[in-house]
C-alpha cells in the first residue's frame, strides 16, 4: 500500500511539474487542436477581469473610465521590478509595478546569443503574442541600433533576440512576471499599442541609486547608462 501511494504521489508530482514547466512542449499541440488565439480573442477573454483588478490603480492615475492611450514600461534588473507608467497631457504617472517571478544573468547588457542576459537599453514593444509558451508575451525590440553599433568593439555578430516580457516563472534572459501580471500588462499594452510603447530596461533604478555598475567585458557601459539615466529622469520617482 505504501509503495503504491508513493508511486501515485510521484506520478502526480511529475504531471504537475510537466504542466508547469513543459508548456513549450505541449502548447504547440494544444494550439493545433483548439486553434490559435488572436490578440483580439485573448483580450475578450481577459479584459473584464483585468479591468476589475486594475480599476483602482487606473483611477488613482486619473483613468476612471478607460485605459491610458500611451504607456511606458520600465524594468529594473537589480530590484527585479517591472513598472508601468501612463503618459498624457497631465504628465506621467505610475499605474502599477510587478515583481519578476524569475531572473537570469547578472547586471550588464546582453552581449551575445545564449548568454542568458536580460538586455539593457531603450527599446520598444514590437508585438503581442497571444499564443506564447509562457501564457502571454510582449516582444521587446532587442537588439536596437545602439546594441548593433557595439558589435565592432566586441567582435560578436550573433546578438541573439526573442526577448519578451511574459508569464510563468522561468526565464533564460527574458522578463517573467507571472500569469496574472502578464494579463494586466498585455491588456494595457494592447490599449496603447498604436503609440509606440517605450521599454526601458535598466540595471538598477538610477533615480535612487545613481552609481553605474562596472562591467568587465566592455568599456562603454557609461555611455549606455547615461542614455538610460536620462530616460529615467523623465519619470516620476515613486
């Protein structure tokens, strides 16, 4: 009886682990069976519950009836926080912040494919992925022109890509914030997608800690961090 119970418990644990971490394996088959979602169908599925969760945050930011038409996404690696700001004629105000649910790499920019680094720099949202292996995801425009301009100094041409803000709690260089959080950021992004959403990824919050990390592999980190700090200065320090 004890051996059977242990076997059953072991099988249950394996199933749970597979369902949680094996989405990249089984989700393509699920998508084929039920058909792929579109951004619009995903929004229809989650918008009401997202509005209910965000209503108080949006109201405090001045949005009582609708979502902001322009937002800024800001990620801090050291603090492991993603912040969402609204921007309009009244200025810039924070809506909400979300903790990372996993983290890989260290402080410093992404330099090559496979280094597990979260990029650092000023990017934009490229598109929304409603069929992500990590529930929902938002594509970040890494590498940007600045990243590409430094390849001559590093002798590295394969910079990598496929950097996303996504759900779940696993990462190899992306920004995971969990399923409930990505629902909220996904909807906020979709509502503002026509206004060129800026994504700032910083090693730390230079508004509260102005010291620049020293990165052994490069000698141009100060140039990069000056650009990031200038962008952060335009945001309120909450």
